[in-house]
C-alpha cells in the first residue's frame, strides 16, 4: 500500500498511542511531532494529556492515569515487541504526522488563497512538508576519536580543486556541504575559474552540473573545449574533427558534466527541482554543482527589492548553503566585487558587492586579482578572504593563466616569479605617469612671460621646464616607497 493510500483510522491511532506510553525513549523522540489535532476527535484529549505529562514530568503517564483523566483504555506493549517493531513505528508515525500537518495546512490555505496571501500559503505547506523526526543525535565526542577522524578523512574530507596550491591552503580542497565563492570584478575571470573548476572535478570522475545564468550553453561548452584541447576558441572549427575525437576520448574516463543555461532571477527551489528531476530521469547521482553566479539569483523565502542587495544576497547565500548541506554537494559559485576593488591590490570584506551577508554565510571566499602586468606574464593571483576550516586568510597564491586556451593551472616549479604587490603598484604608477605626460601638449617645455624685476629683461623670456620623464620615474618610485611603508 502506498503512502497516499494509507488510512490512519482509529485502530491505527490507538496503536500509535500505545507505543508512546510503552517506552519513554519512543515518546521522547516523537514529542516534537506529537500534536493532538492530528488525531481523531475521540483521541485528541488522550494525545494532549500524554504530551503535557511528558513535557512536565519527562516520562510516560501510566495507563491508569490516562484512563482516569481521559476515559481511554490503552494497553502496554511487551518490551520484545517494542524492540522488534520500533523502526516500523517511527517511520509510520513520522508519515502520519506529516500527512496530517499537510491536510491541516491545505484546509487552512483555502481562506488565504481567497485573500491572495500566497506567501503565507507557501510557508504553511513548506512547514508541513518539513515535519519529521530527528535522524541523527550528533557525535559522541569521546567515544571513538579514530572512527570519526577516519570518517571525516574518507567520506567528508577535502575534495581536490584540481589546483595543488589551492588544496594546500584549504587542507585538501573543498568539502561537501560548503558554500565556496570566487569573488572578482567585471572581467576578472569569475566564469573562467568556475568553468575550469567544473572541468577539474569532472576529470576526477565526479558527476556534476554547471548552471550558467549569463553565458549560453554553447559558449560555455566551447570555452571548455579550448581548455581541454589547449588551443584558442577561434581554432576550434579549424580542427573540429580532432576536437570531436579528443573530447569524446577524454569523456570516457571523466565523470558526467551537464551544462545548463537558466534565466537570471531563479531561486534555489528551481535548482533543486531541476537536479531532482535530472537524477530521477537519468538515474545518476550528482556530486558537484557550480552556479555562475550567486548575484543573479533571487531568494525563495521573501520578496525583496532588487536594490536591497544585502538582504537579497543574505537569503540566497543561506539557501544555497542549506541545499549543499542537505544533499552533500560539492558547491561553488561566484560573486561580484564592488567599485571600491577596482583600484585596490588588497581585497577585504568591504569590497564584496552586497556587503558582509555573503561572507558571513560562505565557508570559503577567494578573491581574483588581475593586473596588466600579471596578464602579460600569464598569471592570475588569488587572495584568500575567508577560509572557515584553514588558516589561509590573508594569504595569496599565483596560478598560471593561458590566455589562448583559457586554462588555469598550477605554476611549474621552474616558472619565473610572479609579479609581487610592489610590481603591481609600480605598474600602476608608471601608467599614471605616462597618462599625465601624454595628456599635456608640449609637456617638455612651456613658455611663461615673467614679471619684470631687477636684472631680468622682459624682451627675453626664459623657458619654464616641466619635470622630465626621469624625474617622473623618480617621483613614482618615491610614491611607491611611501605606499609600501603604509601597507
């Protein structure tokens, strides 16, 4: 008999009450979902008395007490039967409570729908659907240290990002059930990092989905073709037969990677619905989810103005993390840095678009920094703005960025040193000096007619010399030294 066809009649409800009064442990575990309104009218007083008695005295009332107060005769079940049928009872009673709560919510919703109070209806249905017994009672800290440590290492340990230098900073990589965010300004490479990460995980044999809220499925796929083949996207069609063969060959050893374009403004419920349907239709377990990107999503729980990015991003971040925790996904997304980060070489929490709401919820936040000098050298810098499970906050690493194939990899050990913060500052000052020199016509000399004074002839005005390029460079170095002293 399916769950929908079950009829929880008076006999079944009487049996439930007998289980509850026969064992203190069962009553304690079911107390949070025990509601008198779920029972038939003749048993509501009995259920209410049992719940109140357990809350006040932390034990089951006797059948004599129940009979005296509510005129209901219950039977104490044998301990052997309790042990044998305990799991059946817990499963059935949980379903009974959930079905009755849904029934009550639907009946209550009729009036709310007439008044167009849809938000309250959604909350009632959601709360009723979430009713259930606790599935876990936590970890006994002192009981089995080796067991829990090995479980953490083998089942919930860090999963490699595909970048050794990032894994070292995060003590192994990203964990399942975490919210991981790559933060960068416009054009910094947020989508490229997410696409490279999805490929890395797929090549490790993991199954996953890449949700794009901006770029088309075709463009995302072509970028990944270039990354895997090590060629420019414009060369794809010139070598289309080879690309077709090589991608298919790599796919035989890799996990499944699904690329999906959805519209901006979607909610976490849209992602959950898609993922659940996909796993049912294809009988395939999803290991990782990548969303490009968080700022383009909307919250489920409340309707918020688009201008209130702090509250909007707070709810979206919390909902995404809850989804990752519930379904044990490896999860990564991206976020925009605000205008204050454009001229900064050191990122902090104030540079995150939308404020602290995302950082407070996220487990790891990694800033992407790119300068002209770094791009010329084929490098990209990552700054660890928050790491919940490691001590990497405030540290930086450099990765190799192939501007042709868009592939991001670890640096070779014999690679030349990446540009430092001092290099970046000097690059900015040099460009600033060049801009100033080219913006002033005849910058080397300008003529000024001096005032007449003793020993100076007005008929022979002298040139007033502007600082030379050498002087400008010296001035830039002086500014650089001052900036470094302050930092």
